[in-house]
C-alpha cells in the first residue's frame, strides 16, 4: 500500500536501511518544553532535535488517554476500529494485522522496547507482539520509616497507596538509589551500541512524566525556574531531555545520526494536577479533557540526511501517521489499511497543506470515566465538539479563540451541520464498542524484574 522508492534508493542495501527511534512520552503537554514555548523548563537537547529536524504545530492524539493512545499508535488505526472507545484496559489489539514492531521486524529490523507498555490484553506483551528485546524493570525503592516521615503529607499519602515503593526511584545493582529515567536512557545507549551494525527500531516510552513526580531529586529541580507547584513535573521533563541528549550523542559518536529517524511525541495532553501546560491552548488530563489541549501534543521528526532542519510544519498530522511514515521509510509494503499517512512528503515540503483535511474523535465507552468522553471534529480553524451524544454541538474558532471560550455554533449553523454530517459518516465505519474486559485480562506488569534485557526465551505466558 505504501512505497517510498525515492528515499529508499538513498540507502544502498538492507544493512543501510534507516534506523528509527520512537520516543513516546506520558502526559507531556503541548506547552511543556522549550521548543513549544516553555521558558521555565530548559530542554536544550529537544531544542537541538527540533533544530535538526521538523517541529509540528498541529499534531494530534486520536485516542486519548494513555492505553488507547498507545494501542492506536501500535496498529496504525483508530482504536475504535477494534472496539476501543475509551480506556478499556484489557481489550486486545487485533491479531489479523501486523503491529508496528512486527512490521519492522519483518522488514529486517532488530526491535527493542523500553519503559511503559499498556497495550492490549495481558498476554499481548512486547515480546509476543514483535519486539526482540525488552528492557527489564529494576526493583523499586522501598522507603524507610524515617524517610517517609520527613516527606510532605501529600507525598506520604501517595506513597502509601504504593506500599511505600518508589515510582521513579529504583535500587541499582550496587544497592544504591537510582533515577528510573536515567536507567532507561542508559538502556537506549546499550541497545544502539549492540545493534549498530544492522538496522534497528527502538521504542522508548518512559514512565515519565506521568504523575506523580514528587520523587524528583533536587539536582533536577534546581535546573528549572518553574514555580514550586510545577517544580516536580519540570524536573521530570528535564530528566527526559537528558536522555534525548544521551541518544543524540550516541548516534553521533557511532556516525548513525544522519541515517536515523528520531520521532518525539506524547500520548496525550498535560496533567493539570501537576500544573502541566497546553499553552496556548486549554485543557489536559483531569478536568480539561474536553478542550484542545487534551489531544494536541508536541511532535518532532528529525533525520538530518533526509528531512529539512529547523523547519516548522503547521499542517494537521497525528500519531497514527507514525506507522505509515516508518513503513514508507523501510521501502516495504503495508498490506492492510492504515488511518495514518506517510508524513515525509509534507515534512520535506514536497507536498503542501495538511496531511489530513479533517480529523475525528469518538470517546464514548459507557464503562469509561465520564470526564474522558469526547466527540469532536477538527477542520481548518474549526473545532466542533460535544461531551455526550445527546449534547448540542459547540463550535470554536481556534485561530481567534485558542482557549475555546466563545461558542460560535449558533452563528455558523451550516459549518456545524457540515462537520456533524462528516463525523456521522466516519462513525459508521467503526466497529461496535468492545465489551468491558474481565479483570483477569486487565493490563498487568508484562516483564520479568531485573536489570538489562529480556528476549523471547524469557517470555512467560500466564492465562
């Protein structure tokens, strides 16, 4: 279905196929890094990534929050095509089409995954769905009584829910405290060093910056100018940026940078309880899941040998495009329909305009939290939206009103009718809502504990 002959001819043979590193952050807001306007959180390595690539300004997640977002990314289709209309943890991803990792593996790539999974049923692990190697989860720190008593009450309360185990602090092989995001970055370096002689696909989805970030050490906090209430989140973002620095340095040291596509994005908008920002838009995780900021996320594509450097792309694109873009980069054919498109012609400037003329959302699972329900359409400057199916449509002009404060539905009824009709037409192509999965099929920790890597021989299936 997709071919990319012109680009693929740039690479002489299979061994020269471009590498891909996909970085998918948890709860990173549109306005939470310096390339996207944050002035209180220094992210010099993301600045460099944007300078050496293309920064998108209208990139969307089509299936928030985290679990459906990742499932959709992994199969290159709206999650509603396999019945996932909300969080729906445990709903399996389809087995009649290759996952992104399976496609890349079949295309001659060694595949590796690090960090958060949260995809499919509990038997659909990274190792069973196309990844050759998966980063092991190191043991988390268990806080001592004297350490807990010195913490703020809110942090004590959060840790108590986890039996006083750390979220981001782990115990390293020397029995010392370590910062989990640093561990992930070291795994990335290790994977690339070991597989530098063949094409690789590495997917890193850190636990960061998902709440809570209270454990962030002072060494990270001190590097930001964020206000106290935002300091923990800011520190976690600085730590993510550090790992991007490790990644870029490793690729440069191995002379792989020009031949490696690095994609950086987020699974949904910011966590508002930790003062994440979707600026200049409004919304995010928690009380803001109805606004633009819940679904509009940063995305940077960088590959110096092919893509322009320092370019800004303002057209509509989304995380479903990642599968199609990576597939095109390999020169291989996808034999099932994708909802995303190859972004390279748009990012390079060979094709003008938006990669998508119109985009749709349909989060309407009755078993999902009510605040996450959203039905929406994006077209030109317009955002058409309603919370529940029986609600009236609201219409916003995001160019003039990015905060979505002025409902124009009564002023432009013809636009409401036009976009509502398009949404109805699209919704008829979707599968019915999957039943609520039983608890035994909910996503569970998928990896063996330890340090380093697991391979297929370590996979243990439990029914």
